[in-house]
C-alpha cells in the first residue's frame, strides 16, 4: 500500500457559523449562502475569487451543488457534493486539501447547511435511505433515536455504562454551550434534570437527543502562502482518515471505522493521544461520543464510561470536548452537524474561539460519523488540526 | 405473560371514532418479497444462489459476492434478541398513537441482523422466533416472538395490530344457506368472536340449515340477499356500524362452460351472486368498515372472500362459474387498493371442490366445511391475505406459480 502523502502547504481559514434556529421558513440555499458570505467576508474575498466549492446538504432538493453554482453566481473549476452527513466535514476537508495541493483549485469553500421547516425532518426521515425505508422506518424508527437506543442498550450491557456516564457528556457540553453565542440551548442543564428527562426510546431520554434545527457552517481551504499573504489566521492538517461500512460483520455497532485507520492517523500526524489539546467528536447521541473516545485511542474499548468519570470535559477541564456545546447543546442543522466540530476546531487552534477558547490549544482532533443507513452509521472520519494557538 | 384482552364495553355513540392511520407504506421492489411471503404467513428471506448468503434488508446484489441471482426462500426464523428499546414517541403518527412500542435487534442463527417488532413476552436477550406478518399498511414486517407459546400471546397489542384476530369482534357471514355457514360460525365462536350475524336470502323459502345455525349461541340470522341492492343496503343500515369482519360465502354454481349451456341464464346468475354480490356488499358495508378500523378492541379489521381456486385458472367443467370467480378475484384486488388507506384487510380463501351437491360428480379430495372454517379462522388469526385451503387449491397455486400457461393447457386437455 502506498504511504499516505502529507497535507502540508494547505491552510484552513475563515471558520464561519450562522446562528441556529429551531424552525426556519428559509431554504437550505439561504442558509448556505449566509454561511458562505460570512466566510468570504472574514477572508476579505469576493465570490468570484472562489474556484472550488464543496457542498453538503440534505434539504437542497431538487438542487445539488451544480444548481447552487448558478443560484449563487459561482464559477468553480472544482466542484464536490458530499452526501455523508456527520462525516461530511472530514471528507470535504480531505478532498479540498488534495485539490489545493494538486493545483486543481486555489481557494475552495467548504459549506454545509440545511433548513428545518415544520415537518421537513419527518419527510427527510421517511426516505433517508433504501434500507431505512424498507427495514427501519416501518418499525417506528422515525429518526435515529431508536437506532441509537438499541446501540446504547447493548453498549450499557457490554461496557457497564450507566445513564449518569452519558449524562456527564451532556451536562459538560451544556456548560460549554453557555459560553457560545450560537448554541440553541441557552439554559444550564443539571445531572438531576438530565436523569429526570422525558424518556424517548429507552434507555435514551430527551437530553440524549440532538434538536433538529436550521443553520450552516463553512470554512475555506487555500495554500498556506495565500493565507499568510492575506494575513489570515490558519490551521493546518497534520493527518486525516476516512472509512466506510467498516466491521460489517459486527451484529451491533460497538466500534467504528476509526479503529481500522487510527494508528495511521497518529503516525501521519507524528503525535499520540496524549498530545491532543481538545477533541471534537460527532455527538448526535452521547454513546457515539464514548465510542469515539475509545476508537480514537484515548482509552481502551469499554473504558469510556470510566474515562468520562475521571476527566473534566469542559473548556477549562483536563479533557476539553465539544467545546462549542456540540450538537447536543448547539443543535443539529442537518449536514452542518458534520461541520460544527471542525469549524470550532479551526477557531480553537487559531485562537479565535472567543468565550469557548481552550487555553493553549494548538492541536485538535476532530471526528466525524454519519449516515444511519439501516442499523448503524456507515461513514467515519477523523483529522488532527494544528495551529499557532491563541 | 400477556394480559388477556377484555371484551370491550358498549360504544359511546357521542365520542368521535379515531381516524385510521397507517405505518409507513413505501418499500423498494425487492423488499416487497417480504410482503408476498407475509400474505401467506411464510417466513422467507433472500438467499444468494451463488454463495448461499442469507441477506437482509432486501438487496439487488449479494453483499458477499455481488451476485444478482437472489431468491426468496424459507429459512430458519430462529435467533436471539441482542438489544431492545421501547419507543415512546415517534415522528410517525401511527406509532405515536400506539406508543410505547417495543422493538429490537435480532441476530438470526442463519446470519442476518434484523431490526424488528418485539412481542411483550420475549425475554431480554432471549431466544426468539421471527414471524413475518402484514402490518396495517399491508406490508410485510417481522416480529420477534417467544420460542415457546405463552398464555394469551395473541392478545399482545403489537401483534394484534397486525392480525385480523376474530376475538371479541363481530362478524357477518353473508349466506345462511351455504353448507359452510354453520362450521364457520362455530369456528368463529370458538376463537372468541363476539356476535355472529348470518344473512339469509328469501326467508320464506325453507332453509334446512336454519335449525343448526339457531342452535349456535350468539348467532343471529338476518335477511340479506346479495342479488338485491336494497336488501344489502337495508342490512348495512341496520348493522353496518358493528360489522368488524365480513365473510362473503355467497355463491352460485352450475356446471358447464359456454357451449354446453346454450344460453347465458346461469352465467348471469353466477355473475349476479359471485361478482355483483361482492360489489353490492362492498358498496354497502365497505365505507362503514373503512371508517372503523381504528375503533379499539372491536375495530373493523378484515373482509373475507371465499373463492374457488379456479379463479386462477378455468376448470372447463365449471367454465362459467370459473369466469365469475375470476371476476370476483379481480374485484377483490381492486378492493385491496380501495380499502388500503383504512388498513382494512381483504383475505381471499381459495378452495378446491367442496363437499356439496354441485361438486358431486367431481372426484376427491374435496374440502369439508370444517376444514374450510378452520383454515379461514387461522388465516384471520395470522392476518393473512391469501389462504389456500385443501389439497386441490394448494396444488393449483403451486402449478400456477410454476407456469401459468402450462397449467392452462393441462386444465384444457383434461389433465387438471
């Protein structure tokens, strides 16, 4: 097998996030344009300066990235559409970085955004994938709640996790969210409130679930020289991996595709788990964050419950995790959920995270997980980003 | 143990009747194989002809060897429950109204991992056997059942929502003069049915069955002539709001095809009873039943047609009659579409020659009334759409599926 080439020379700049809204009368086009405009403004660029576009969205129908070029007046020489939900950010980053390195594009905008209109979430779920339509939706699986309930049930049996363990992730993320201006959740969450919440699909209760909402996230990928010439704070990619449909033989997903590639990720980045200053996991449910903490090498398989008991996951703690509040407290704006941790990580390592800034953050790990096609998420990805810090 | 279902109290006519909602209907063409198997109560999954892998969910290509040669086959339905959840809310209205709803992940001994409904008596992480049933949308779904039967297991609300169980339900049998009316009424009462109404045409004519029927407790004989639109409408006006299962057993049969008869008198009568009779019943009783499919314990649930298996292929000795049965079969398919939005199920019971006067010249095997009644009630309890009752009907459907043209030729050359 060929050795992985480095991502050197590629800069990630202009992290942009719109506000998030529970319901919106606007379209995905509107949200995507809003985030894109914000990123361009930060970088001092005009739309015509872009020659690459990478897009992720579920609610753009009947348009795709192609239609959006005309809608938004863009003329890219490199175009990508990434239907990978929670893994879209990592995948977009990997592809855009390679395009910039190869000279196929010089400035790529990576954007993800979705709207959430009344009833649009239900309609999205009813035709999410063929296997879901055939074999999950008919069983009352109106969304991934029940899927993750099954996974959580099995994980609790195998690893001895308790509701309090999952609660630690949710409660500390809420603490982080209260320092972020964009998070939809504005009120504190106590462990008592977490444990007493309305049951949704046992053992999952209200605060284990993300709130579908409208919003968009964006960042730009360009050569380091270009970022320096424009005097933009930038992050670099120390390493990045992705994997799809891993461990298909496991009857229940208790590990993800990260396990197949994690050693190569650390080797590429020239560091180990202890060198990571903060972690952004994909957190549509706390069980999947625990799985990432294990599969990304921060503790052994089955040890995440103990790990979260022994660490402080807030921005001022010894293991800063989902520093902007993640999706659990920030909200899940469709495909933007696959970008939220990545965009926050760029802010963190460039010292521009404001109220959620982790002191001395120079190396962040970001992880993506997406597409519950039937009984498990198929896409996994992770990247290690580095920056000059605050 | 399942809590036994209690007989419902008398309905309060001032309360609004719940509008029917359905579980999700959409399926890929491949997945419809599960529905076809569930219509007959069979447990089948796709098997790869090249490498033998058992596949689920339904695919167009094998996920082990990429073969596209996949076939639905009967495989072992046994497995173990690996994880479960009780869904307490759903974006889907049907499940939202029926929450809490138990579902889980079952790994079958033959390999596949299956998300399915879970019966209340299944033990946590226990051994299970999967049943393939039609849900109220008429699509095949899998439900994990305890390996050994448990008391009142048929009363589990999730299972009952898929079946047409006659327990506590009120039934109309269309024709009291049929040889099978008494056997069907007895089998229904044994299965726990509520009141059984039986229609009788031309009450002034002597009915040798009447005394036997009147002896069955809970049976009420009422005037009904399926060839008379007004008679059908009058009975629907009287009892249409409390018919949960309608069994159309009316039929008219005379020997012969076109040439042997010389005129169309018998053919007209066959169509009047066997085809138009079904249509009159559907027009009079169908709308009321469709409106009552979410009406609690004794909601309207099934429409049953007793059809000759010669609806599938003509038996020339009964050529005219076969044609009327083919017409009724075609209409029953239309009714499935027309009833679909309500979840009211159409079950066709196909029979071969029966033990009665008009089948006297035909050789055995023949279907006795008790066998018909047994298969009919079992079909309701399993929520089936198609029941093949007796050796002749089962033989015919097997040959029909193997090759309809070959079967037609066999029938027309006297090899039927």
